[in-house]
């Protein structure tokens, strides 16, 4: 019967211990190979600086990003008045960050699709001040009001140029709008009145008297 001491003796169980050592060496070599493969696959230690492409046109930005062995993908678009279409508005990661080669750079570009805004329910439903405040809050421009017959400062209509608008209609933001508000009277003095119609009453009465004399 082999004693416990003899079993662990290298001299008496040389082949057993050589097999154990061989297995340990194989495990270590395999671990090193896997670690090396992962480093190659993930480009460990190979970092590049993200270029600043904000403000560039998309094709120019893609060229600058590709020079760094990075890739570009457009994820969103917004309308900004005065900025050329396809201009880069935002980027992620931001400029200056270090990333691995092959990384995606996500960008937001400017589009020519101007957003439309819904006309609120202000016609015959609010005062001039209330309507003006709501329109401006939505991004519209409000021109001087047009006076019409009706209750004072009550909103009776809304126009964009010569076009009459209704609640729920969608028009571009920053459109110039004109509110039609009441004058406080059923009659409104307009530019179509002739000079003869607004001459003093006394002058007209004098003319009538002169005619009667004849």
C-alpha cells in the first residue's frame, strides 16, 4: 500500500507530476493566447482623437472622420433658420475624446423641413392680449392688429397675409400673423371712405341751405 508521503513524492510518481505540470503550462499558454487575441480584436491601446466636425457640411465631416479610421452615422435632423442644409449641428462623442479605431461618430444635421405649428383656438374665443401672448409663445410673429366691427379688443379673425386661418391649421413657425380685433363699435372707419363723406357737418348744412335758397 502506497503511503500518503510516497504518493506525493516526485521521485515515485514522476509521470503523474509531469502530467500535472504539463496541464498547468497548457492552461497558462491558452490564457495568454486568448488575452492576446482579445487585444487584437478590440485594438487595445490603439486610440484616436475624435475630430471637431460641428459646423461642417456632412460630406466634409465624413471625410475628416474617415481619415481617423472612424465611421459616421446620421441619427437625427433639426431645422435651424439661417443654417445651410446638411450642416452638422451636434456630434457624439464630442471633439477631443479618445476612442478606438472603427468607432461610430453619431451626428445631427440641419434639415430644410421647416417645422409646422398648429394654430390655437383663439378666434372668437379670446381677447387680443391673450391671443397675442399665445401666438408669440408658439414662435409666431404678430403684426399690428386689423380693426373690425365688434366688441372692443375681441379676436374675430386671424390672417397670414391675405390668407384667412382657422384653429387647428398648421403653418410654419415664425410666420407673420395679423389678428382681427373689434373696435368697440358696429361701424368701422375704413380707407375706402371718400373725403366728401368726412367733411364737417356744418359745411354740408351750409351747402344744403344754399341749394334751398335757389
